[in-house]
C-alpha cells in the first residue's frame, strides 16, 4: 500500500520520458507508487524505461496495441488510465505524462492540503507550459491556480491535479467508466474527465508552480494544428472532435442551477 498512486502514460517520447520519470522518483514526498503505462512505444523509448524498472516503486504495464487504427478507436491515454485505476492501492491519485516534469514538492504540497482538509476532494496547482514554435523558438505560458473552480475543463491540465481515490466509485456508478474513452474527446480527454468531476466537486487551488509541461513536436496538440495532409495517421482517423466550449457551457448551466 502506498499513500499516493501516480499514473503516467507514455508513447514514443524517448527524449522526454527519462526526465519525467526522474522528476517523480526525486519527489520530497516518498510514499507513492508509479504506475507506468506504456502504449507499446518504439524500442528507443522502451530502452529508456527499462533503465528505471529496478526501482520497486514502479509498476510497469505495456499495452499490445500495434496499429494506428486501434490507436484512433479510443482515447488511448484514457484507456490506459482506466486500466491503471483498476490496479491502484493509493488513497490519493495523481496523473503524469511522458512530457511533463513534476517539481520536487509536487506531491508533498498536494498531499498536505488534502490531509489537512477532509472536505476537499480535488486540488490543482500552477503549471508552466512550454511549446515549440516554428524555427525552434520556445513559447511559454503560466497556467494559474487561483480560485476554487467548478469549471476545470480546459483551465486545468491533468498533470496538475491530485484527487482522493474514494471519489472514483461515484463517477463509475454514474457513467460506467472513470475516464471517458470516446475518441470524440481525444484532444480534451482530461477536460472530459474534469467535466464529470465538476458535476460533484470543485477543484481547490495551490497557487504555486508544481510542474513543467512540454508540448513536443509529436504531441497530439502540435499535430492537431498541422495541415490535413501533414497530420499523422492516428489523427486522420479520428472522428469530428468535441470542444471545450460545449463542456464549459454545460457546467455553467449546472453551476447556475446550483446557486
Ligand atoms: P501527447 O502526444 O503528449 O498529447 P498532448 O498534445 O495532449 O500533450 O499525448 C498525451 C498522452 O497520451 C501521452 O502521455 C502519451 C499518450 N498516448 C498513448 O498512450 N497512446 C497513443 O497512441 C498516443 C498518441 C498518446
Ligand atoms: Mg503531451
């Protein structure tokens, strides 16, 4: 049993994933398990991962997905997260990706807030987002966590939250799954999960940067902006995508009814 379960999804990011794993292993809070969920990455990525597997806090799972058509059928990271959520032992859950680096106190600060406030179910923090622009330029954005929010979709990233594990059965009972795997939400899978959470609970802020997020050249969000003929084959097979706007509008109507 560990206090915290961290779930990391991974697919083909050999230049980044080592730093992402290290960021977790070097946390000041040490009572965690890391569920490393790899979506059958290339050999280069597998080699980096293998270097870490001697650490007994890591539980490693590798999927058997091979074709891009299978990758487009479901939101892959949602499917891997759902699988991991069936295997966790932690009282608190955090999410990570292969291109996000936790700052050393990321877990400690979130655990502290949850431990000291029994009524709080979900916490979130500031995050720095770095994206590569044309000609190798880097653009950065500071995502703020300032207020208690009932409108987390597309305002918060899943790498910047921690929630209690005991809220999960409520979500499962209502929607038949934890994360929605419907590929219409491929670009906003975390927003869709937060949409579910915000039906019941708000997110509480920690106004401090606790992670650094990298939008890489192969990230879905970089690919999404590419011209149709330059998009990768997973993206070309996706159905029409739902938007944040719809999710946020719906939550606003719920919030109106709540007042
Ligand atoms: P990523 O490409 O980083 O997209 P974004 O632009 O949203 O950051 O992918 C998000 C996560 O999904 C990342 O952890 C890798 C995972 N993933 C899979 O597990 N399987 C896949 O087939 C793809 C494309 C991504
Ligand atoms: Mg990413």
